C-alpha cells in the first residue's frame, strides 16, 4: 500500500553528503521537503537541484528543511554539487541522501519492493524516483507529487503549495484554485456563518458552501 496523505512518513537512518541522519530527528519541529531523483549527473535533475538551491532563503523563511535523495553514493553527490552550484549560481546547502540500496525509495513507494539496480544501470532503471513529499512538523505527509522523467518540476508550485499547507495547517481554512500568498482564503463548512464571522470577520459569500475571508495574519 502506498504512502497516503496524513500518514506518518517512514523514519529511517541514512548516509548523506553531510553525514548520517535519522530522518524524524533531522526534521525536528520544522516542515520538510523530500525530493527525489533517478541519478546524479543527469540534465533535468541538475536544473531541479539548482532551482532548489536558488530558493534557499524562501525555504528558510518558511522554517522548511529540504533534502534530496538519489540512488548514487555520497562521493558522487559531493562531486555533482559542484555542477549544480556552477549552473545555478547558488550554494546547494541541503543534504542529499545516498539511497544506493533503494531503502528510502521503497519506503516512500517510489520504486516497487523487488526493484534493484543492475550493473551498468541508466536513469531509466530508477525512472520512477522523481517525486516530491511535503511533510509537516507532525511528521505526517501533507502533499506528494510525482513527475515523469521528461518533465522538470516547477518548484515555484512546490513553494506555492507549501504556503497553502502552512496557511491552512490546523485551521478550518482551505485555499482556492491558483491561490497565492496573501489572497483570500476559503472558510471550511465546519464553521457556520456566525462562528466563521466571529473568527475571521466579514465573509464574501459566493455560494452557501463557498465563503471567502481575508487572509488572516
């Protein structure tokens, strides 16, 4: 069975280019994003890691740790970061997990249980390892998305989704389509009109079940 929204994410110990981590301890009280790649020194992955590096200040503003995972080893990760930083013009300060045994990829259901890496492998042998997992401070999965090999991920959308998750975390709120930080939010039906207005002020009632409120501070 795959990992579902609101499941507690697997805890694991792994080697990274920055040393050994125990995943839940590494997350601590922060939000976390785990993003995976099929192989080091590949073109699309280099642009994606570069995009993550360029957003370092944005992750920090949101108390969010980011960590990559690739099925190559620690030394390859360290060497690859030179390419990433040269391309992106930004320091890749986040760790990358060395998932050579595929334990993390399988635990997060990115590869089947019987998957293995053949000798002389290519990125196609671990092609399904291109996913994003956003994890809350409660260590639960809040969002996941998986892309095909041919399409680079939009990390502006990952950032937007993170904003929405943080805006609605433990609140009776939701965000509408294409929501951006600071825009009006939707009040959940768990609150009747009186309770919603007491909590969030005047409502913009588009439909009986679609009620907007100003984005709370």
